[in-house]
C-alpha cells in the first residue's frame, strides 16, 4: 500500500491536517535538538567538584579567583555562585535573596521552549485524529456522490485516513518523551542550584565571621 499513489492520496485526504502535523514535527525536532544541546553545554561540569574548588579558593581568601572560575564555567549553578560571590562581605539575607533571584532567572532559561514540546505532544494525536475523521467523512461523501462502491474501496479509503492518526502518534510520542526528559533535567539543575546556593551561603558566612 505504501507507494507513491497512496502518499498522494493521504495528502489529498489529510489536506491541511497533514501539513500541520509536518510543521509540528519540524518544530518539535528543532526544540528537542536545541534543548539537548543547551542542557549538554550546561551540564559538562558537575556541581560537587566545582564547589570543592570554590571552597578551596575561599579558604585561601581568593574571592576574585573564585569569581573567575564561575565566569569560565557555563552552568546554571556557576551563575548562581557568581552572584553570591560578588556580594561577599554583605549580610547573609542579601546574599541569599540575590542567589534565589538568580535561580529563578536560570530556571526560566532552562524552561524556555519546552512548553512547545509539551503542547505538541498533547495535541498532535488529536490533530491526527481530526485528519482521520475528515478523511472518513470525505470517503463516505465521495461514495454518496458516485453511488455504490465496493467494500474494498471503502476499506482502502478508511485505512488511508487512519494513517493520519498514526502520523499524529509519530509526532506526539517523541515530543512527550522529550518533554518528560526535559522536566526531569530541569529538576536536576534546580536541585544543583539550590544546593550550591545553600553551601555557598555557609562558606561566605564562615569567612565573614572569621574576619
């Protein structure tokens, strides 16, 4: 069945619905690739080794060197640490609030575009189902206009329409899987930022008390 004629028939039956699914697929794949690359660049350095180096620099009183280390690393928790280190010498409350605001900013960056994957994942199936329903309606409409037709013609028309539902699933499943993966990844990033902020507050407060 999967020959050139069938593909043309699917396009004819699916019409605008098929084009919508193709567009959704392109957008979904683009978002998935962009987010994977972004998260990959942001997770090259692990939090624990990074904070161990920051602790070592703070113990030596090298605040500027610790800030420089943060600037060299492309990771959300490093940005949070940099904000805290820049306020060295201020009150614990001020440092904590500044890092909390930075965590919100970094979380917004991490969540960028993933709503698109979630939306496509939740609607693509229904878009495909809409195409199937429209296709079946057209099949029966053509039959009513042309008079009686064999059962094979009806089955063939319906099967072609059902392919649009399958197309919707093909678009939706990767989008849903990617969305769930992104949500889990963001949770891990947020946890790292929270732990980094908490640990850094303790380190900076100890340094201030030692002074």
